[in-house]
C-alpha cells in the first residue's frame, strides 16, 4: 500500500490527516481516489478535465513523476507519494483556490 503525504496547507481538506494510505497502483488512480474520498480537496488536485493541476508537483519517493511515467507512474507497496503545491510565483494564483 502506498502512502500519500498531504502538505500542511492542504490538510484542512483531508480532515487534518497528514498521511493517507492508498491501494491504487498508479499516481493518477491514487489522486483520483483521494479526490473522491475528500470532495473538497478535488479542486485543489484536479482540473476540470480530471487531470492533475499543472501547478501541483507530485513525487514518488524522491523522484518527480515528470521524470518517471508521469501520472501513470506505478505505485508499489510502501511507496511514499508527496504532493507539493506551488507556494508563490507563476501566472496562476493558487491561493484563490484555498478560499
């Protein structure tokens, strides 16, 4: 089972849980499942097309999924998945979504 690490600013959407276990076998499936479990979290993870927002970085272990198989990166038992939201900068104002 993989373990998803929820960053502090987003924990209010997961009932303050810092870690959530997932039995899904890809990053995309795990993120979609997380969004279903916590519907208020969905808009912070997925765009209207159901794709992971481009301003969200996801790491499997120490590797950015963009350097692996992107959303189709396989999750093994004991895999750590980290969600890293954009903190500042860029043309997208992420913090408007947090309201």
